[in-house]
C-alpha cells in the first residue's frame, strides 16, 4: 500500500450464527450501509471462538477483529456466550502483553434484530483501527513462515 | 484432488448492481481447487439449480460454493440440489455476497473486492469439508401450548383434533385471555363471549387436551422433538378435583372489595374468586394476598360452606416436568400502562379510562352490566372523546409501531356508544384511520355515516377538568385550527405492548425477541410462526399486535408447523455435532462441566478382555446441539465440531491473508 493512499483497515469478524450473523443479515435486508472493511467468519456460538483464532487472524494480516454474539441471557445455546464473555474479558491483557493495541479488538453483543447496531459496530471499529494504523507486527513472522496450509 | 464448483448469483440486480459478478467468477476460477466457476441470473431458480446439478455430475465436483444470499435463506435449497446430483449436501457452502455485501456497500470496487474475499474464504472452507449425514432422533408426540388466549386455544384444538396430545398451560385461573374481556367484536359486532366460550369449553373437554391453568413454564430443556418443560403450578387453595364450581364460597366470602384485574379494576371481586362467571375451568382460586384465613388465620368461612370440602388452606405450589416434541408460544399482549399519560389526566380524573376499561363497561357481563357510565358519578356520558395512538406511532415514547387494533375497536366503541346513548356524541382524535382488513373500511364508514362519530385528524395536547366536564385540547390538522371538545368521558387507545415478563420467558425458552420485546419470527414473511429455535412456534399477539382473525390464523398455522414435527417418529437433525478424539482425550472433564445440554458423558475404554484401559469423554450425538463450547475449552484439542471444525475455520482465516 503506497503512503499516499488512505489506510483502509482489514477487520476480521467472528460472529455467532444465531444473533450477530442474523443481525448482519438484517442490516443487508434493511440496506444499512457500513464500511466494506469487515470479513465475517460464521461460527455456531461465540463460545466456539478459540482465542488462537484471533491471534491467527492478526498473524494473517487483520488490522482489527470484531467478536460478537448473542446478548447475555439470550444465547441460543443458553450459556455459550458466558464462556465467551469470560474469555474476552481476559484476552485484552494477553494482547497487550504481545504488543497489540487494545483498540484492535472489539468485543460486543449484537442481536438478530440489531441491524443498526451491527452497522455502527463496524463503522466504529473501523475508525478505532484507523486511529492506531496498520498492524505490521506479524509481517516478518509471516515472511519467515514455512509454506503450506494448516492451522497451528 | 479437490474439484470445487463456484456459482455466482446475480440475484436479478440485487447482487449484480454493486458487485461485478464477472470479476468474481474470474477470481474464483483462479483459486486453488476450483474446477468450474460460472454465474447465473437467479441461482435459486429451477434452471439455476439444474445447472448446478448438471455441472456437479459432468465435472464430478467434490465441493460446491454458491455465492448468493445468506445461508439462512437458501443453504437448504442448494444442499438439496447437490444431493440430487449425488454430492453430499454438507459439501456445500454459501458465500453470502448479498446481505453481507451488495446490499450494504455502495462502492462497486470495494463491494467486488469483498465479494471475492468472501468467495475465497468459502472455497477454502469447502476444501476442508467432510461428507456428513444427518442425525436421527426420536420424537415425543406431545405438544405444549403456552397461553390460553384465543390463539393458544385455536392451536391446542387444531393439534388435538389431529389426534396428538396437548398440554395447555395458562398463568391465570381461567383460559380465555383478553378476548374474554371484550364486549362485542369488530367488524361483525358478535358478542365475544358467545363465540369464545364454546371454544373454551371444547378445549377443556377435549380428550387430547390437558388444561393446566394457574401455572407457568419455568424452564425448557432439550431440543426439537425432545423438550423437557418444567411447569410450576401455583397454589389454588381449592382442590380442583373436589370442587364442583357451585359458587357458595364466592357468595359468603367476606372480603368483597379486591379490585378485579379481569374488570380492569372497574369492579370488585372476592378473595376467593373466579375471574369471570364463564371461567374455564369454572373453579375458584384463593387470592393469598387478600384472604383473611391465609393472611391473619381468621375467617375460614369458605371452608365451612364448601359442600365437598374442596378448600385446602395448606395447598402449596408444585413443580412438574413433562416431555414434549414441540412448543407453541401464545402468550399474548398487554396494553401500555395508562399512567404514562399524565397529560391526558389518567389517574387524576376518574373519567379518563383506557379502551380495555371501556370494553368492560360495554360488556353485558361487565361491572356495569353493559351500561356506559362516567366512573366519577355513574351518570350517562353525553359526549365521549376517543384518543387514538396513545403510545403507538410515538417515537418519543419509544414505540414507533402501529398497534393495529385500535382504529377498529375505537370505531366499534363509537358505534356501540351511539347504539346505547342515542343522543350522545362520539369524537375521535386520530392520526390515520387504518382499516385494512375484510369488511373493516366499511365498518369504519358505518361508524362515521350511520352512527355519526365525528373524526378529528390531529393529536391531543392535554386534558383538564373545568366545571363538571373534561376539556380536551387538540388540533384539527385538516381544518388547520386548534380545537377544544368538552367531554364527559375520555377513552385512551393505549398501545399494544409485549406481555410483562415477555423477555424473561424468551430467555427461558431460548427464542429471540425484538427491541420492544415482541418475539421474533425466523423470517418475517415466509416463516411467520417459526422461531430461530427449531420446534418452538409463535401464535397470536406475542410476536406483534394482532386482531382476533390474525391471532386465530396464526394459532392454526403454528399448530400445522408443530404437527409437521410431531407426525414423524424420528427427526433428522443437522449433523453439526461435536466428536471426541479417543486417542488424545485426557478426561480432564472441562467439556463435561461446560456442555449446556449434558450431552457429554464418561466413557470407559476397555480391551477385549474387559479390562479398563482409560476413561474418556464421549458426546451423545442425539443430544449434542453443536454449539462448540466444548471445542474452544478443550485443552488437549481432542474435541472438534463437524461443520465448524478447527481446520475449516483456520482455512478461512488463511484465505484472508491475501486480502
């Protein structure tokens, strides 16, 4: 990316199937425009999201990450999002430790009816990530990594 | 070798307007493993599906990515198309380039780039997909209906008539719901009780229906076909088996001044009571907060006069659990507390009432015996002002929605008032008259033309008392002037709202609700009675304001949907289930403790001689719902979730590295 162009963040979103994915669908159905900065990975429940997914996403070039599920009390699987909540309340400390700005991680709840909130979450996350700039952290690591597919 | 087919849909102009479909096809063709990439105007159409099926056969495809709408919309369609061509349906992935892309982005380059990324992610995922087969589970052939209003009754009767057992749970002592409170109903003016009570009795006497009144659902475990409901039966203090409903206790009870909720507090009831004379079951309960025996250990008269010894002061609430295959939620609505309308004088002036109070006055079995009166002095009102949209269509009060029924019942009220008080004058302040329904517009015209109701288009600013009259100050926006109407009675058409406790019940049942607390349908147009939780259906006004015909129709629709589950002996479920790797599981127990469904159990691995080798965790596939909480928690990475396994997710993350 040349310096003259405006920095466009790359945000990977991990969202649950029942609330946030459906909320993002509703944003589409109601034609709510938001920045084209986000790529969504659908999982059944926010409790399914392994912290390593996030580290891996940063490593693979994401400048920011959104994690979103059903509101507390509304989990489709009754309690999965509580596991998520505990995990993401601790996770920023790990990010800080490895030198990634907390602004890069947005953890939130978006219900299936909160289309407007989803559009706002993406717009706000985009602005926050813009304020800290591109994540160059993992580029040397990625360059040194052996070829081939594979997780972990 | 992977041979993936990528099919990009134009969705007419819906996708093609903002996404350069040709570019997406070209990019997809370059992706590793992609054998075929093409596009079509409507993939979901019959020719579109046939094209996919033919391509699968001709190219012996090992995976399919359809770049089109949300998986919630057409994943099933394309899975079926794949299966018809011999490809395992779980080797199909949807790339959502409509809801998540073309509909929310305006810049064509950005939208096209994003669509390419989404397709790349799904191609990467489909390469990791494995053929799966659906899980078969047995079905409990019994339905639970929550709420005994007209839609719940209709749902219960429809299911019971098909020969399936139903338990109808109602939180009040009698079934009937709001409809039992109404006087006459629009647009036919037939008496509500006359058409409702036969249905109530039919429900009570039906051999396949078990009524559980004065009871509430406390917990719902399990999943479609195999729910377990915990139901709390409140203490009635009257043994329903012994009680004959003779009513001797009601006559003798000395506590006679408890405000009757059924009569909207316009009349009194006794401490031992039935909500209304036609109650079903027609057996009283004791209001523990008002009863002298239960509060002060005095009185005890009802016990003395009861000829069958049915009074049980030591009765206690009981909790039972029952198995069900499907659940219908028909919990209905409340009306907005009129206390919100200080400017209209509700609570300050006795002659400002709600529509539901007016309805009780107008009912022949109501507290005034069908006479319309001024509550302050019992006189016949010479003029009445009806104020529409009290809380509805009101952004400022947080309810921009239309309550749907008020225009019609107000026309009815104005009409019935004229029928009872021939020289009286009804005024209606309205925003718009919404009379979209069979014979509805004609009905409103009749109120205006035959029964001379005067409609004033505009809002009311406030109501105050002057002399013996209420002065209603408002504006007539058609004449463009301020108006002032002197009235004896003011009736507020308060907004229809979700039931108090609707959100708590939604959380108990695990269904979604909107920002107001109305329950959400899984699709507002095409799946109007289904919730996001399989096997749980919606009937009546719990999902939106509904009139009686709509409530009845949705009750019958919900019953039909429930029967489609209950009519099969087994049910096929998505194979999105967790599996344990026996070789690496160290039996730490994290997953067993975390599973919300208790689907993971200890399993003893033994050699052929029967000697114990080790204990591991094992997932019961027919119970697992596929949330994946166990997968993220497993420290030895020994559990994975079919359809959303680690490799599938990491492959998508990997695919974004080129972004």
